[in-house]
C-alpha cells in the first residue's frame, strides 16, 4: 500500500500524456508516460536481472527499500516483489 501511495505522489503534477501503469496491489493509475515506461511493460513478471538492459536513469525498488521523494520524470522506477521479480515499471 505504501508503494502505491508513493507512486501516486511521484506521478502527481505531471504532463498531459497519459497511460495506464500497474501498481502494487493490482490498482491501476493513469499518469503521464514521460520515461517511456509503456514500452517496457513486457518485463513485468521477469527477474530483476532483466532490468539491467533498461536505459538510464532507472532505479530498482524492493518491497522494504527506502525511496527518496525526488521526482525525475525521465527516470524508470522498477518495482520488485519479495522474490525480486518485476511487478511494476513507472516513471518518476
């Protein structure tokens, strides 16, 4: 739940281009795709090592990782579950 809230805060106040991005817990949020996250949605369900080929800037966020609240519209956020599988790819 806290990651869904954090992701919502990261997406607040962005541009007009929108897409649907999956979030933790199955909720879907509409927000801008400023980092081309939609192009990488095929990696969801794969191992974290799959994210190594993604362009910079990017950050991997595990379920117990502390995350800063700085927003970078061009950065890919790769959210991982407890087994290090990708569960969401968003901008911020």
